[in-house]
């Protein structure tokens, strides 16, 4: 079937038609990248609101200890979520290439394979998280005054981890064919549900930290149900049938070839961040709370960069599938400029109003002092993190996931932990712990950019067989 014929068939056969902007292989790339990225960015903001609202509610209506408990749980959650997000990136790259190459039947098999993998990983993650939460928190040296509440929050959160994974994979499938809008619509609805339930469970029912955890689980289950419903309804494009969800080994291999290195890199980096949290924990509850508040701001500050890096995977994937290498490379350059412009603008805003933003998460002035101190140390260097993420995403879109994995693990794990181990033996200060971030961001950007410019990824197999 031709590209035009496939579009027309999808419009006739599906309640939700594939819009004209689905194909990113022709037209003004700046406009296409921005239009594709904006829904991703807004959707990521709404998804982050789940945990952020949890932090804000417990910080204001429960206690600083509860705020520290939720914050100390976040790195653990990020380990598994980071791994799964990497696998989703692999699925997005594979499906985007198949879509660009107009291989409809193969794309449908890839979709069913990714959902099979999602169900498998989701079940394993849920069991692991529920059983291992106390042990992991002990390894992170969580203080006794937050330990019990952290275990409660973490175990309830893991009860719904399968729903988060299903939503993320379903969204990756939609994004692969150029649809970044409907995941945003669903998150608008479920984020509202999460906020209402947070207030209801904590302020009205007084369930404490368990209330915000259950509110998040319910909201995530709703978002998973909605995205799966769309995949099921759009038959002419995805051909999704529950009975057809099975493992097609060829596509599982392709998804894992890109997704596994990316997932391992993200989860191992999250483990490294959890180890950074363990260093911060040594300075007491107030420093932990300030660091937790900063980390919530850090997440939102990173969302434009994360969204652009996800967009470039789809852009490069579709153009590689269509055999347009030069357009793919030009799109990477254009997106790098966008990363710098957007990042500098956001950092200037937070330099002026960072304390007010941190005040969303706590009213304790000591907590705000620590949070603002950390934020101002790091703001001038965030563009390095954004560029490192962008070029790593571009390499994955080109089909080379092993090199960015090695680079990121080497910088964000090995170099970071060596620096912390050595520096904390000389200086007993929170500042020296924080400085590990700009040092490792610069190292990661420098190495991944040099690798990209040397073009070794062009020798890799970049076409879907």
C-alpha cells in the first residue's frame, strides 16, 4: 500500500484518524519538530505532576519527614521506570522506521510484541518492588524517622507500576507514528483525577502518605486504560487485538537491540543517582527535604530537553526508514539549537524565581535555603545535560544504542561515583556532592558529541530488515 493509500485507509477505518502531520519525512522540520515536541512536553509535565503533587501535598499537609520519605523513594522508582522508558524508546525507534518504510503488517507485529514485553516486565517489576522495598531503602541508608513511611509509599506505588508501564509503552507506539497529542489529552484528565484524589485522601480522609500513593496508582490505571483503548480502536493502523499479543522474536530482538542498552543506561544512571541520594541522606532530614524539593524542580527543568530527545528519536527513525539520511542529520542540528534556546530561557526564569517555585513543595525556610542553594549551583550548566541527551537520542534513532549506553554509564555512573568517593573523603559538604552533576554532564556531552561527529554510527545497520 502506498503512503497516501495507508493514510486514507486509516482515516476511513479508524475513529481517530492519522493527521497530516504524522509523517515527519517531508516539510519544514523546525515546525514539525516543535509541533511534535509540544504535546510531548506538556504530557511529560502532566505525568510528572503525579509524584510532584504527592510531594507538595505531603510537604504542606503532613510533615517535612513525609516530604523526605517521598523524596527518598523517588530514586528507587526511577531505576525501574528509567529502564522501562529506555525499552519504550527502542520500541518507538523500531515502529517509527517501519511506519516510515510503510511496512504495515510488520509494524502491527512489532506493536503486539512490545505490549507482550510490557506485560511481562510490568508483572515482574511489581513483585520485585513490593518484596524488595525495605531492603533497598536500608541500602540507601534512609533515616529511621522516614523509613516506615517510605516503605509504605514505595510498596503502594509499585502496586500500580504495571499501569505506568502500559501507558508509557502505548504512548511510545502512538509517538512512533507521529501522534503525540492523544497521550497529552489523557494525561490532562488523569492528572486532574490525581490532584482531586490527593486532596481527598490526605486533607479530607487523613490517610497521610498512603493516600497520595493510592491516588497516583488510580490515576495511572486510568491513563493506561485510555491509551490501550485508542490502540484497540485504531484498527487499520495498529491492528491491535488482545488475543494477538504475543512475542514475535524478530521484532523483540530489534526492540531490545535499541531499547535494552538505553534502558540499562537509564536504570544504572538512576542507581547512581540513588547513591548520590545516600550521600545526601548523611546530612539529615532538612537537607534531604531541600534536596527533594530541588529534585522536583530539576525534573520539570529537564522536561523540554527530554521531550526534544524523544522527538528526535521519532524524527530520525522515520527519516531513516524513508532513506533520508541528510534530512535526519539536519534535524539533529536544528533540535540542538532549540535545546540551547529553550534551556537558557528556563534557567534564567528559575534564577530569578527559583525560591518561589521551591516554595510549592515546602514552607520551611531551612528547607528552601538548601533547595535554593543547590538550584543556583547547577542552573548555569543544564544546557550540557540537554545536549548530551539530544545526541544520545539521535544515535538511538540512527540505530546505535550501544555507544550512548557506554558513554552515559561511564560518565554518569563510573565517573560520578569515583568523584563522590574521592571528594567526600576530603570535604564534608553538601556542595561537593552537588558539583558531581555539572562535571559529569560536561564529560557526557563532550564524549557523545565527538562520537556523533566522527560518524561511526553510520557504519551501523540503520535499516529495518
